[in-house]
């Protein structure tokens, strides 16, 4: 069981990390989702124990499954869900303003913006970078 | 008592998120809530200095069942520092014009998360509050909503999410290894558990906090984000949010002392590389905010060096330097875009402080590390502190020179438009604070001493 868990966590994390290195923002977002779910699965794996349901009354002599990790993973799932939603909305915001999902295009647009700013501040080698 | 500073901000943040933050009145509500929280933290700090550690289990649950809040001097000091910086940055933005309705609420949420993670005594709640602060920061990084801010926000969110996930995995690992999430219990049990997995976990925790701080091999996101965000947000990120990194390194480093000692050469090496790399990058940067961003990379190197040196003196120095550095960075990010009378003086003070020249507070920050290095007999580190200070002296005065001595073509044509006096006086107060600490450093040194004693005694 532990081996199965560790294999799944490894594959999920590896795939996620690979996707994070892409230029396409949707793939990056998918990578973030995969990586955070790998972490959730890891939490479950950290408290992997066989036993009865941890609800009182507990039949005498039986070992109990660890309830702490389940509480932890619930919280972690909610957090990763929220962050993924936030990331996707940010990606959508980028798409609506640039009609592109490529991180390179975004840097290009940024550079144009700062070059325009620099041009308007002629003769200054070092400045605030964005005006007062 | 313990819940008060946290609760005030939490309630305020929820209420504020329903209001339109672009109105100045709403902004002042946020400033008021932050001020109340700061006062609460000061009262708490005085109480803890007199009576020792404060503990409380939320909701009257039994010890070990409910959510544990625990505050020693280190916790409250860092909470106070972070909320103080957020208070100044929020006031700065409110005195101008707030451009987004969510800004005051987000500032309060970030402060809530930062207080929470300092006051909690439990590794998982540390993660939860850490995420509350981070999520607020993710949204704030996009504040301004121009291409540059959007790009900064995307880079910031992706890199830091990876850091958070690493931290979450190591918290789960700590639970698996020690069977508890209570930081005090972990500190007790970590010395008797198997060392190999503990080293692995310590490495992951280090990487997670190093990403937050922007230490050398993990710095790649920092320059784009700090130069891309607006000044108030950059001040919050570098003066408050980065405290997660320094506080986390100090807290978890003292929780796992055996692993810290093994990792000490790595900390020293990475710290040195950070100082030199940050210094040279700052020298060749083309805009003032870029100089500041790279200077942040260099300055956090000193915290790593202090931790790597080890021992009581070095721990005190690490705490003192983290505080001084956070105030310096907040001051600089807020001061650089300003124009008009007094601003030159403010920048000069901040520059002296970063370079570590008396009578500014930065002098005592560096002096502590210097003394720890001398006590530990590390000539290389001593030389490095000199080189680092020299570099920072040069790049800080490059900013000063370009901003105040060479009048640009545009300015000579149109004349300088000064910033409103309210903003300037606010930053002036912060600069005065830096000088006062430099002239009368005893309270801060005493505070760092007590904080170091508290963490060394356990939790």
C-alpha cells in the first residue's frame, strides 16, 4: 500500500513539475493542480494505518485509523482548491487583456511597456522605473 | 488576550471585503483595525516580557485537541514587525489613492495570516496561516492590473505555490516522523528519531522558506515581482511577507537544532553567494526598484550567515538583523517613488542603514553578525561582511546620485512635482524610527536577546 501511494505521489508530482516548466499558462495551472494534489495524497500517506473508524465508542482492543491526517488533508484540499481557482482567474485575466496564454508574450508586452516608460523619461539612466 | 490582535484583524478583513475599498473612509477603517492590532500586540509583548510565554487553546478544548496558540517573545516580535510594516504601507496607499476595492481587506487578511503563523504553536496551523497571508499577497501582487503587475503576480503565484507545497509535504513528513504537529513536541522528539528522514525534511523546509526569502538559487522570481508591483505592495512583500522566511528559518532551525548544525556549511555558502550575487546585480541594475530588489537578495544572505554560524550570539544577531532589514526595505520601497523636500534625506538615511553606517539601525544589525563571526573565528565571513557592506554602500548611493544629484532632462524642463506632504511625512516618521533605533538600540537588542533566550529554552 505504501509503495502504491509513493508511486502515485511520485508520478503526480513529476508530471506536475514538468508541466510547471511550460510556457503555456493553462499547462502551468494544470501543473500547479497536480503538484498540490500530490501533496494532499502525501499527507494521507503520512498517516497510513489500518484500523476501525475513529468514532466513539471504539470497540475494545481494536486499533483506530489515524483521524488527524484526514482532518489535515480536508483543510489542505480546500486551500489548494482556492488557490487553483485564483490562479485560473488570473490566467483568464491575462487572456482577456492579451488574447494570449503564452508567458513569453506577456514578458514581451511588459518590456514594450517599460521601454515606452523609459522613452518618456529620456536622459535618465536610473529612475523609479515607474514614475512617482 | 492572545486571540485579540488576531481576531480584530480577521473580523475587520471580512467586513472590509464587503465594502468598497476605493473610498478613503474604508481605507481608514483598515488603518484603524491595523493600529488596534498593533496596540494589542504591544500590550501582549510587554505582558510576555514580564510573565513569560502565553498559551491558550482555542474554544476551551483540552490541551492537544484544540487549536493551540502559543506566543513567546520571538513570535510577538515578528508579528509586531509584520503588522507594523503593513500598517505603514496601507496608510501610505490610503493617503494617496486606493485603486482597487479589495486593497484594504487584502492588507488586513495578509496581516491576519502573518500574526496567526507567528502565534500558532502547531506546524499545520502554521501552514494554514501561511497560506492565508500568501493568498492575500498573490492578489495584492496583481494590484494595479497593468501588464507588469499581472506578469509579476503570475510569476509570484507559481513559484511560491511550489514553495508552499514543499512546506506542506514537509509538515506531513514531520507528523509521520514524530507523531505530533505541536512544534514544542516536535522539538523534543526530533532528537530521538531517525536522522536520515529528518535531514531530508529539514532540507525541504529550508527550500520552502528560502523561496519566500529569495536566497540565491531560489531568487529568480524576486526581481520581476518586486519591480513589477506597486510601491506599497512591494513594501508589504519585502517588509512583511518575507518575514515568513526569516521567522520560519529561525523557528524551524531552532526546532531542529541537530539538522541545522549539519546544514550549517550549506547555509554559510548560500548566504555568502547571496550577498555577493545580490550586491553585483544591484550595481548593474538599471532602475531604482531593481537595485532594491537585488539588494534584498543580498541582505537576506546575512540572516543565513548568522544562522549558519550558530550559537547564542549569532541567533541574537539573526533576529536583530531580520527586524532591521524588514524596516529598511519597507522604508526604501516607500521612499524611492517620492519627490520633493525631505525625500533626499530619507533616502540617505535608508541608504546608510542598508550599508550599515552609524548612527542608523543597520549598523547594529551588521555589528551583531560581525561579533558572532569574530567569536566563532571565521575570517572569511568577516571579510565577506565587509565586501557586502561596501557593495551595498556603492549601489545605495548610485540610487541617491541618480535621483537627487543629476536632474533629468524632463525635470529641468517641467520642474519637479512634489508628492503630497502627507505621504512624505509618513515616510519621514519611518525614517526617524530607523534613526532612533540607531541612536538608542538597547530596547531592540534587549528584545532580540529575550527572543533568542525564549527559542533556545524550547518553543
